[in-house]
C-alpha cells in the first residue's frame, strides 16, 4: 500500500468525519507541509490546482511526507469542512485581547497573512484555524493551548467539534441538497 493511501486510511480511522469528504491525497512538490484545494477551487495564478486533481473532489498534496502525520491530514480536511468552518467563525468572535496576542505570537499564518496584504480579520481567521487544529489534532504543543487559557464557552465549542471529527458520518449529507435545495452544514 502506498504512503498516501495508508495515511488516508489511518486518518479516517481516527477522524471518521474525513470519509464524507472523499479527498484525493497525493505527494507532490511545493512549499510548506501541504496544500489543499476544495471542490471547484482552481487555485491562484502562483499556486494553481494540479491538473491531475478532478475539480469535483477535495484534494490534498503533501509536500513533506516524512513530517506529515495523519493528524495533519485531518487538519487539512478541516479547511474544507463546513462544521469546522462554522465553529471557527463562532470561535473568532470569542477571543479576548490577551488571547489574540497569544495567537499573534504563536500562529505562523498570522504574519504571513498580513504580509500578503490581507486585513487583520483574515489573520485572525487563519490563526483561529491554527488554534483549532492545535487543540483538536495535536498540531501545537500543549503549552500553547494552556497559554490561550480557553474559557468554558470556547472549550465547549472545541470539544463539540472534537466529537464531530471523531464521529462516523451518517451519509454524504453535506453534499446532498435538502428538499428546499439548501445544504446541511
């Protein structure tokens, strides 16, 4: 069995929410640890979606397989998951000024986002994603989670998402329209 399939199998075993997204996982060249493209996302002129990834599937390209774990794959899939994104949007509204300083200090995406000319709100969004992955899929040392001093409402949001990540999906409900044409999130 190849590395990509083995990694995907291990990630889906620990984080069953991934199954509903049916991602393509490959190893390729690029900067950073990995790049993820959502269904329909063509990428940017400087980072286009590889042609071998069908446009109707989520795709993850791993750049450092020796350093990339099944936890990291779960973190990448969180980027395309509506439940994760809704949780992030809610969590973003709860940060205290002290917590924002901690995120600015520890989230590598914070300064990168600002350097790209994006507003601070985008830096907060990316840092919140990093905090969620740090807390739920072990991408940060426990010392950073402790430094954030999560309040009860924040822990409840994170723990709720954590249960979802580890729950077997009932169906492909996220992609199936309801009677009114809207989608479950």
